[in-house]
C-alpha cells in the first residue's frame, strides 16, 4: 500500500485525532445504546485514479457483490454516466445512462424492489442557490462489471422526480437504509445557514410513486463541516457523513431509525481533507463495513482507506 506511512504521519501531525474515544467510553453497567466510538488508526493510499474522464468525483460506493469494484461519478457538467473502477484506481468500465444529469452529487447502494438484488441510486440533488422546482433520484439494478463499456437503457431505470415539503434545498448526501430500503437526504448548509435537515422517501412511498419527501429530523452536525457525501454500512449499524476537512460517524442501535441515529451524538472520524484532498466530497464504506474510503475531485487523485 504505497504512501501509507507518509499519509498516516501527516494525519497524526495535523491532529486529525486518531484517538476518537473521548466522551464515548464504555460503562460497567449494561448499556442498550450504541457501542463506543471506533478508533481509526490506519490510513493508506490503496489506489490512484488515472483516467482523465474521472476528474470531478462527487460520489462513491463499494460494490457489495463484486469484489474490488468501486462505483464513482462526476459532479455537474458531465454526461449521465458512472464509472466502475478497481480499488487500485484502474478503470473497469464506463456506463452511460439514458437519463438526465443536471447536478449529480452523491450515490448510494442498497436494496430495492427485487429481493436479493443490489441497486445503485444516483442523486441529482445539487442546487447551490436553492432554486430547483424538483430533484431526481435514478435507481437501477447494479450492473455486472466485465471490463467493457455499457449503456443502461431508460427501461432499466426508475427516475423519481421529487420535491421537498418546504421549498428547495441544496444537498450532496444521499443515504439508503440497508434494512428498510428508505432513501434519506441530508441537506447542505453552505448557502442557507441552519440545521442539516434530513428528508426521507420510504420504501413504501417509493412503491406508491409518491413525489414529496418527508421531513424526519435534523442531523447533529452543529459546529461541523459542510455535508458533501455519506454512506451507511452494509449492516446498517453505522452512518458516515463527510465534509471537506472532517467526517462524522453515528452508531445506530437496532431499534433506531436512520433519522433518530443522526440526531444523536456523533463520533469525529478522520478524512485526509485539504490540501491533500483539494475538494473531498466522496466517501463510502468497504463491503465488510470495517473501513471506509474517500476520493477527491481532481485529476490523478489517490483513493484513501481508513481502517480500525
């Protein structure tokens, strides 16, 4: 894993806080709440994205079914396409969607209408000045990666055209609950200061074809960074939301909804951040949930993996 010592040392010197257990200690009595904060004690460069087509990565997920496959997409201004890359950064295939791409900001992976099938969700939810009449989420079955380029026909894509109940918002974070199939959006507060509201489209609402999101709470991000991306672990027990210089992780009990967990106290966890990540927006859990990966916008960017 090239470059791991230099990056880990720089994180220590920069005070990213690899000791993350302050205020989250264990108790001698039984505690029905979430477990202690994890200690992220290793950061490595595991790959480097060299394709000139992948220049402005805004979303990232790791395939749960195809080993060493990461799905990524560019920010606004690109074609409606996503890329399959190896964890070493090499390009495995380009997938062009028969869909629109106004401002894709994040993507997620999780369950959908067909039992046992993993789906990809592309979030066209960017709205810097909160002016859009609606936003879109594109859902389709995860394609097989075979080293070739492919086109995903409109007939294979479900596009959900959605509105917020209280007017337009800018957002860059889409989450899919692996337990329920609910979709959740955490808004970004860069241009509209205030709480990071959380909106939901339940799996039942998706099946009905509902078009209005439901406000279900606020993410506990006070004093934190802007929200630029997020993910939920494959087992549903941890939730990550990152910004440009840091990230937060919430531990979720089996009785909690995602929104309830996000309202709780988060753990501070590291991302390499600026300047090494000039505009870090993408974050995703590994398939086994024991680590997470980040990737920044820009050409020739490293893929960082954070392990406990």
